[in-house]
């Protein structure tokens, strides 16, 4: 995600812009935040996420994004793979 309205008051504390994303695969969610602007400049924030979900038939996957500043998402891809079995195994610690 890229901040489309970078601050004109560089080097003044308190000017930040962050972005929120949510990947939803049939109700399984992965979300997070990325910083796209600070008082020292702005730049693209890189987002990577992964979900394992089994659909019984057709289904939908959505990627929703929002930000505290005007923004644009680019080079976004959702890759779905058909696999025979993908069990979830909890990891401790």
C-alpha cells in the first residue's frame, strides 16, 4: 500500500499514516497493519499473509484495505491452490 498524500511537514513529529488489511477466505481471517508514512517520509508498506481454508464447493476470498491517509493498493494477488489435504496443526510456544 502506498500513501497518496505524503506529509508536507516532513521532520515534524506526530505525522503518521498506517494501513489496515484483512484477508477473508470463507470466514477464516488474517489481518494486520503496516506503516506507510511517518514524519520522516512515506513509502510503500509491504503486506504478506497466508490462510489455509477448505471450501466444500465454490467460495470467495476477499482482500479489504483501509488507511488513515489516501492510499492505493498495487501489485496485489490472491493465489489459491487445490490440494488433497491441508490439515491445521497448532504450534505451541
